[in-house]
């Protein structure tokens, strides 16, 4: 059995949905098809949630109506026969009725999560109507019945595995299963989600749970590129990555994969393929436990980073000092991305600033604190990068006139990270593309 996940752009237009149906019926292998919301929908739902939270109900209503119109036009183009069009219209009406009811009840985080879930609920239900119209047999597996996270927002993989296997056994004659990416239930049994871009994570968790032959991530580009194609002109797809390399790229900002989406597949040794829905004949990227060439493979950037420097000539060398600092971050459930130390100072970066003020207050007794906001981590990733002094030489030789705030090297053999001010990110990505890959 395999997993095929289709992202927002892959289901964002009626002709793409037709293409998805072709791709999932191409072979006879049983499969779980994981769908995202239609492109733009989750962004619109986020904005509706924010407007409701701010009490700007009129604006929220306008946004809801605009989105509803989009869906009404979408199904008119997608569905041909009136019997099925009526079904699709009823689904759209039901979900937008829910969004309008939201305007009348008091806002809460749980309600916001219900709002955000509408995108994947809609895309899967509408896709199912399309399959019915085209006489394609399928079974819908509601993600809310098996995808669970615990009180720390961590997926309960053993439970997911148990529930999913039960659901599959109940429908053992089926070959095509459809489910929602992104959405889940939390420890309080409320609707929740796996954070933005979370459908990749859903796919990988499902692939791990069923021990899939492969986890295919179908998107709008022909695999993982060597640099961010949104800001660097000359980039190329990478044919092979190890799980470790892919995990580092995802964690350090390559948007094509959710930051946490590699570990489930890696733990259960399920290969992941990144493929292009518009060009299924392209090779894409295969991510597996195989490691091939040594050296730099790709560059990724992670934005919205805050750097904190703690200077203390008195205490830094004392044992237990770093532990006390780390405990402050642990207390506020704030994970640290980069860390560098010298005899007199330690620099730490975080991307979650929700508890920044409390953290800074608790760090004050340890020394002088400096904070730099709006930083970007640029990571160069590759197998055993540290083994090739050529890479290090080329890397530092490519940087011109860009102040680097931190360098982290040696923590993992696959990664060298640089911290720069956000305004220097694009220039650095371009300089590294030239210096490491010879692409100007
Ligand atoms: P989906 O909606 O299918 O989940 P995403 O928008 O989340 O798609 O991810 C695909 C996009 O990721 C690409 O269109 C591309 O612009 C962006 N991207 C950023 N970095 C990379 C990279 N290194 N390789 C490929 N795509 C990347
Ligand atoms: N629809 C969700 C989002 O836009 C999840 C996903 O597409 O992966 O973040
Ligand atoms: Mg995505």
C-alpha cells in the first residue's frame, strides 16, 4: 500500500483535480490519498479567524462570501452532471453555513481550529463527489477518526497506527482511500491541526502507520531544488537525498516539506518521493536511507528568527551554567535552533517568540542580554559536509559584504548554518548558489 499526498496547488483548479484522479487510478496498488485544502483556502480561513477574533464581523462576513463564491464557481467547472452538482452544492452550502454561524458565537482557539479545518473537509468531500461522478470506487477515511496529537502537540503514532489499521480492515476490499491532510484531534478531543503545511506531516505519519511502500508528495515543482526557487533564479532538482539531509532542509526552511515531515517516514524506513502533479514524468526527488555523494547538496533559509546573546564573564565557564539557561527555554516550551558559545558569551536563536518577554526576564540574572530580531538562518545541507574542506572553503569564499551574526558547524555532519539579518538573506542565497554550485 502506498500514500499519495496532493498539495494545495495540485487540487487548486478543476483541471488539476482531473489530473489527480488520473494519477491515483494509474496503477492497482492500494493507496491512501491525502489531500490539502484548495490553494488559497487556508490563508483565507486564517484571515477569517483573525477578523472574527478582532470582532470585525462585517469584514469576516465579506471574506466568507468571497470564498463561498470561489467554491461555487469551482464546482460548476469541476462537476458535469446535475445530480452530482447538486451534491457538491449541498456540501459547499453546509460548510459555509458553519462559517456564518461562527460569526454569531464567541471566539476561542478551539473555534478557530474548527474554522481552519473547513478547507481540508471541503476539498476531500468535493473530490469524493468528483470520483462518484466518474465511477471511481473509493472510501473516505475521516482524519479526525484516527489522527491524534497529545498534550504536547506530538502525534500519537501508536494510536494512529491502531485506529488506521482498524479502519482499513473494515474496508479491506477497497483500493483507494481518501483522507484529509493537516487536521487532527488533540488531547482534549477537539479539532486541531498539524500547523501550516501540515499535510506533508499527515502523509508521512500515515505512511509510517501503515508501513507504506512509498510516501509520494505531489506538488507544483519537480522535487527538492538545490536552493529556494522563489528567490534564486538558477536552481535545479536533486534526484536523491538521505532522510537526514531532507530532514535538515525541511527543518531549516525548504517550504516544499513541512519541518517535521521526515521523521515518521525515516523511523519506519518508508522512502519519500517528491513529485510534480503537472509533470508526473519528471524524476523528482527520492528521499531514503541511502546516502550517496559527499558535500553540499542544497541551501535553505528559515525566516523570523530571533537571536539572544547572554554575556557573562563571571559565570559562563562554571559548570551547570548552560543547563540553567536551557531550563529557561524548556520552561516556556521554546525550542532552540542554533547555539554558539565563547568564553564570555552564549548566543541562541529561537523562532517562537510567544514567551520572549518572560524568557528575557528570567535570563537577566545570568548576565547582559542582547536581542536581535528579524534574523534568518541560512543552512547549507549535504551528506558529511564536514568531510570536504573544499565545501567549507568555497562556502566562506562566496560570502561578500554580508555580516554574519552566527556560524554553527559540527552539531550535525550534514549542516552548516549561518545567521544573517533578514535583509541580507536573498543576497546570501545568491552568493552561495554561485560559490557552491557555480550558478550565477
Ligand atoms: P503544496 O501546496 O503542494 O504543499 P508548497 O507551496 O507547500 O506546496 O511547496 C512547494 C513550493 O515550495 C514550491 O512551489 C517552491 O516555490 C517552494 N520551495 C521552497 N524551497 C524549495 C526547494 N528547495 N525546492 C523546491 N521547492 C521549494
Ligand atoms: N492547508 C494547510 C495549509 O495551507 C495544510 C497544507 O496545505 O499542507 O497550511
Ligand atoms: Mg506544502
